């Protein structure tokens, strides 16, 4: 069975060897239920939970019913019953049991049957009532009601399946609890949630805390049952408690003991203490395992007096183990019978020595300045790590860390001996540095910025807590065993593609296949090519140039970025950019125009990514013959892109007769009275020119 982390509850052993435990109001508490599971209202999945506040003898019977109580104090017999029989052993106080409406035990032990009716929790108002009968029959005439819970309001009497009066002998707000609605709807997925501090007091006071609905998780809807999230909860009754826990010890506290009594405390690992001591021949040692052996455990304390011992420490415990403690008292000076305790004396507790896995370090962010923001969560469950007021340090390395607390303990130092950023010589830590140091008890969450980290690098971190200077059983300047974690700093990795083909960083040879060679276009024309920036890394690729794509070189003016990429490309993402090459007017001789594309980013090894591009300009008037002619003669012109609508001008005078021979050749009639000058051809989408001479060397053919 599972104990609410830790229920510190008193234990009654009277009569348990011969009969079941006869319970009174408040000896158990119902601490949760779900009446709208999935499938909705299916008794196989609807469930509820209860916790024992006293020890139960083997085979103790408890009945549960969802019938309401009429105004005459009897059940309204329209619903059902469950009968739970505790296992054939002592069920210790603090044991949590979870049952489904169909009688399945989801948590805990025992036997469940359905003696009558249909026990099925309704989402629109329901009650669960726990009781015993003298003859262990569900409908026995003599009933003792133990606890009741409803998500409706208590009424004067049940009139339907959703209502109920408070059962006889139960007290509203203590042993009869009514849960409030959630935004006007019935709370049908609920569980008691312990506060972050230890609960202490008498059994009545503990019942009041459980009855406080502000200590509950209240939900409406068929979400997963909150019974799946029953949290551990420290509860002590009548002053016997544990307030400090470290990796191998804990401190016990108890209230005032009568001057005529001697108290003896037994500690046991793994299971409850059930035997009864007899006589006085017991020796106690605060180191677990050295005192007199008893019931599988050991005597850790034996003493008397009216002044409570508020600083008794049990040492020699094992990390991650459950330890049960039980206090017995006897009358001085000659009493040989030991009592389990009663309502005014210390009784039994169970506590778990906490594993020192109290920190989870994660990477919040990593930026281009090589700074990582780390955050972590400390263990602050109750009992809290109050002994670690000496603060914490985090060590870091690019190699795996195997340093243990003993390596720190051997130095006999505290956190004041270190400074963040210092190198430190420790066994099991190569190239080790202090990433962080703090003072005081660890908070629930902390964060720190670690500077000068390298991108794309795995860093190991290990955190240790220090006991400080306050003595706790010679724990001065002792350290907890660290918890190791690691992070890999983010990195970006740039890749540029054209036409789906990678363009290498520093490429100086433009080619048609990857779009870096824009080809040959007619003068006074343009052409665009699209490129892709890919980020192959696990961190954002920051493009820091302004503009992002910058073009330099002798012919940079002929290239224009018509579509810029964003300033950042997410991890494993990509973005496009476009460049337009424009051929100038009157390009002569088919010139080549060269430029360089520059991209600046936070890529770790390619901060400047560049490659060359080029484009070529051509025209359609290449040559003509003869090179001189008279008016009325035909001139043959060779070139490109000629059509039937191509026009020809001689020194600005149009030819009245143009004959298209092919797209690369035409004939034109020299106009009458034309003077020497340029020959110009005009075709759709083209306006080009070349410096060929007609009539005289100074004249030019223009297209």
C-alpha cells in the first residue's frame, strides 16, 4: 500500500489480534473521487480514495454507499454499496486506498465486494458515505458512520440520488465535507492536496485541514482522474515529527513527555513496526543499526523528562529508503509494559530519506554572444532541505563529471571558498569551472547566465548543496551528493542552394546549374534567380548584415536583391531570396559582369558566407554587309531575335522596306537622302546596339 508521503499518524493496537478495529467518526477520511471518467459515468473507471487515520486490525470491514440519508436518518435505498475488507495484516495509519465503483482496487490492498445495488457516482451531485455495522452486514440495524463527502450541499434529507442529510454522528466541516461547485458546475474530479508545509496537530485538527476545501484540487469534466496524482503529504499527530532530512540522516521532534514516563523510539527500514516491547533491557544509539535490534529495526532513542528533545538526529540511514519510527512509553521507575501512546503522547511516523536528486537543470536559451541561460528546480518538498543553508554551487566541464560529495567533503570548505568562473581542481572533473554559487537555502527555482560558452558544444553540470556553518550532528561544511545533467549549446549551420544545388562558401566559379551564372541576356533586359538559405543547426540562424544579402564587386550595380530573407531562420528551417541581373543599354562586345554575394550570420565556422555570381550582355545587331552603300540599296544585317515586325533605322531614318530572312538575318532598304550614321534595329522586347560602321568609319549599327 502507498502512504501519503508521509502520513505521521497515531496507531492503536488494542484488540487487533482478536477482532477487527471498531472505528469512530473521523478514523478514516475520503480524500478524492472522480464521477465523470471516460467513458462518462462508467463504474469501471469512476473511483474514489480514502486514507486511514488510525491503524486497522486485519480484516476490518468498512462499507461505502452512494445512497443519500433521508430526514429520518436511514438510507434512501435506490443506489448501491461497496464492502471493503482490509488485508490480513495491520493496515497502518496513513494508508491510501483507491477503489473503482465496480469494486476494483486501483491502489492499496484488501478485498472489495458489492453486496447490493449499483454503486455508481453521478456527475451531477453525489455523496459517498463510509460506515460500519455491528454484524458486518451492509444493512445492519446498528450503523456507525465514519465519514461522508459530497460535491453538493448537505440537505435536511435525501429526496433524490443527488442529495443527502449529514449522517448521524458526523460533523459538518470536519467529518462531513461538502465541496463547492466549480464555475457553477458540480466538482466531479477532485482530490485533497496537501499544503507545502507539514501538517501537525491532533486527529481533530488534521480532519479540519482535510475538510478545508481550499486544500483540494477541484475540477469539472472527464479529465484523467486526479486520484492518479495523489501527492505525498506529511501529517503528524500529537507532536511526533520529522523536520530535517538529508542524504543519510533525519531529525526527530516530539512534544512534552510526562515526567513519570520514559520514551523509547524504534526505527525500521521498509515496513511498519508491529511488535510490542517488554521489559527494560534496551540500548539506544542514534546511528541506525547500532542500537538493540527490535522487530527488524533498532532502538534509536531512550530517555525521560518533561523537556522535549528538539534536536535528536538519527544518522546512518540509506538514501531513497522508507523508514518507520514508532514511540513507546513506560511508567517510571519500575514499569515494564510499554504503551503505544494515546491521544496525549507521541505515536508513530513514517518518513522517506530523500534521494539527492533535487535539481533538474535545463537550457533556456543560447545566443550569439555565447551566453546560456540555465534554470533548475530544487527539491523543496516537506521536510524541506532546511539543512542546506550553506548554499549551492554548480560545477561545469566539457567532459563527463564523476565528482562525488566525498570529494567536496575532503576539502572541508563551504561555498564562500569559491567564485563563479573560477577553475577548480576536483577528482572526477577535468577542465572544471564553477558555473554558479549561491547562499542560503535553495529556492524552488533558480536561474543563472553562464558566459563564454562555445556553440555546438556539450557541457556537463553538477550541483552540490552545502550544509553551511550551523552544526547539525557534526554536519558542518558537508555537501549533498550532486546531481549531474548536461546540455548541448545551440548552434546554427548555414547552407545556400541555387536550383536545389548547394553553393559552397567561397565559390568563385559561377555556373548555370546552381543559378550563380545568370546566363547571357539581351542588353537593356533583366533576369531573376532565386536562392535558398537553409539552417541545418538546432539553434536560430541570425543573419546580421544590413541588408541581409549584400552584393559587392566591380559590377555590383548590375545586380539587385529583389527579395531579402528575414533576419533569422529557425532551426532546421529555410528561407528564400532573389537576385535580379540587369544588362545595360548599349552593351558592347558581349561583356561579362561579375559580383560577390555576402551573407553574415552567427554560424560558428562560417560567419561570412560568400560566393561569386555573373551575367553576360548580348545584342541582336552583330554585323552587316556591305559596310557602305548608296540610297536605294539593300543591306544584309546579321544578329539575333529578329521578327517580322523588326524595324531598321539608318542614322535615325526608317527603312521603308525590311525583309525578314530568318530570326538571325534580315535585309533593309537604305532610305533616300540618308546620311552616314548608325544602323539601329528595334525588335519587340529588345533595344540593342553595336558599333559597326556604314558609309564611313565613324558610323555605327545600332539594335
